[in-house]
C-alpha cells in the first residue's frame, strides 16, 4: 500500500500566524471535505475525501478530486450513503491520494466547512498530514448580514442564500462544489478571507442572565463548546468591536462538555 508522506511546503505557518497588516489575499484555496465511518478519528476511519482547488481572483475552479478509501465497515452509511463493500472495489485510490497531495501543495490555504471535525482525520492511516493554514467556512468567515444566515450556517443554508440549487447532500465532493459556487458568487470574498485568517481565541460572554440575548445576537452559542456559557471564537479586532465584556477561555476549559 502506498502511504503518502506528510506535506512540507514553503507555506507552513499555522492560521494564528498567517495574517499581518500587509498580507495579500490567498489566491489558491483547497476546499476539502471528508465522509467518515463515525465521529472519532481514534477508532473510526475516513471513507471518502473530496477536494476542489479554487482560484480566488478568477473566481474559478482549477481542479477537483473525489475518491473512496477502502473500509471494512461503515456505521455511518445511513448518513453518507456509502456502502463499505463499494469502498473496497478495485480502483486507483493510492494514485488519487498522491494527486491529492499535489493539490494540497499548490494551495495557499485549506478550507473546510467544519475544520474542527475534518482536520483530525489527516495524518492518520493513509491520509497525509497537512501542514498548511486552515480556514473554517462555518466558524471563521463572517458572512454578509444581508444573506440572513445563522452565525454558523450549514453548507446547504449557504448555498441557498447565494441562489445555488441544492441537489444532493452528505457526500464529500458535493459539499466542496457548493462552497466553490458560493465563493464564485461572493463579491466580498477577498475581505472575508483576510478577516477569517485573523488569529482567533475562544471567549465567553460576561453578561447577566437577563442580557443573554445580546450574546446570542453577537453569534455566541450556549453550552457549546463551553459548558453552561455563551462562547465564540473571536479575533482581537472582533473583541474590541463588542459592546459587552468577554473573557478568554483556557483550552482545557473549552474541552469540557455539558453533562
């Protein structure tokens, strides 16, 4: 079996170091998504990878890839519709992963709609580790208010907000294509990307109970990821723009879930 090696390319800075006052907007985005046999990267497996290489200035798709990875079983078949026996049919998935590495190497930034879920699968099993800046289109991009989206919109909601027909769901390449089409139609994309790459930290709102609506209106979420608190990942600029106080959350505190 061909096992791809970790990608080590000139642009290796993590998202927290990827911004600066004179930073140019990244031009090559690799939009990726995974389908998995469960929720735990320690015990489950990635069964499908989808990726679209997108050029920002041209608002154009340069390349795209979708491949199944062989798995013995798929407990999430009811969600993603992938039969594990089909994943084991003969096909050049090893060569596909090598091409995937080339796509990653050519990208400035990796985009996923839920980085917290997708990123941990890479560097495990046959999937290569990715040492590039990551950007979460669900958590890090502040979509224009006129689109009337939730603070953390689904890919489906994003597509519909930009007038893109939703014809399928729960397959990796499908969601990548939706995001690429949203980017094609987003006139504010450059500024959204630059703001999205600002270093962020998790904060909790310091508000009394009867003022909780202010936290909700500012995009904070109750009980997730911080138990019994309104929290959100914010840049220093976004903290300064708030009209109420917030407090940074320690990483170990953020890991605690509500009982």
